[in-house]
């Protein structure tokens, strides 16, 4: 099933976003420490006013990071909700359609997952529960496929009996219809899940690109390496990141490969 590997990509992008946000949080913390150090030497209101531009720089970056975190939380929330709903419906359909099959194990039941709340669009759900929903869906799909394969073998046996003279044409037709219906229903569910993961991977990629661009621009604007104090967070920034060549009048698309390489370098050094 293709969406199994696509879910791996989805998870990798989420991990990259979490690491990138940690880098930006460290940038912000270092700026705040620098501002506190400068504030200690302020002697009058005019000097306080002069430092207001630094506070704006910090607040601007905080707002950008907050917006990224909110977008990320919104996507993860919706991904969990989509998975939860399709899984719940598929379990119900399985139970009703295959009542004589082996009962589902406890670790497959919907009760072990937090109930999705439609009205709380930013509520965080455990990442391991989302991964378990994905794993259980794959298991359920494979179980249904095994049932279909078995029914197709039975159907071949019925067709052979029909060819030997038994008057069971209508029975064979009904069995074939039922098996084909289950197969088409399974294909529909699988295509739906694949669309879910493709859609949300796309949105996660948008957030990741925004995050990477913000990290690059922030690092180009602020030389954190020379601002660090001894008690600063352990965020090591290497040589300056090459200027992404963003022109104010002409927007030039960033080289994703170069940015991803630099982000990976910063991320590895900050862990």
C-alpha cells in the first residue's frame, strides 16, 4: 500500500518542523537575554525608547513562530480527525459485513483512541495515537483483502461446480457481486486514506517551507554566534548561511535543496 511509505514522509516532515521551531525558540530566547543585558545599562526613558525597536524585532519573530506553531497544530489536529473518523467507520463496516469472521483484537478497537472533538480545531492529540491509527488501518485493510482473496477462491470452486452441471448460476452471480462490492468498497477506503495523507503532507510541506525560510532569514539578520552569552541555550550556529537573494521588488524562489541542507546542519548541531 503506497500510503504506508507516504506516512513515513509525513512523520519526517513533522519531526523537521519540531526541530526547526526549537531553533527559532532558541533564537528568541537569546534575543531576550541580550535585551535584558542591554536594559541593565539604561539610564533614562529615552534610552528605553531607543531599545523599543529591539523589542519589536523580538515580538515580530515571536508572532511568526506562534503562527507557524498554530498552523502546524491545526494540520495535525485535522489529520488525526480524518484518520479517527475513517477508522471508526471502517471498524463498524467490518463488524457488520463480516459477523462470522474472527473477532477483532482489543488493540484494534476504537475505544483505545482519544475521541476526536470537531469543535476544538487546535487540540493536540498524541502523535503515537495517530501512528497507531495508521498502523491499525493498514492491518484492517490487509485483513479485508485476505477475506476477499478467500472468497475469490470459493467463487472459483462454485464456478467449477457450475461448469460440471450444477444449476447454481444465480448463486454464483450473487457471490461474485458480493465479493466485487467488498473489493470496490475496500479500494474506496484505501483511496480515501491515501488522499488524506497526501493532502496533509502537502500542507505540512507548506509550513516546513515557511519555517525554513524564516530560519534562514533570521540567521542572516541576526548573528547569534556573536551575541551568545555563557549561560545561553546550547544553539551552535556555524558560518553565515548564504544570502537567499530575496529581492524586495522581485520575489526569487529559494533553492529548496540548499535550504534543506542548511536546516539539517543547524538542526543536527542544536540537538
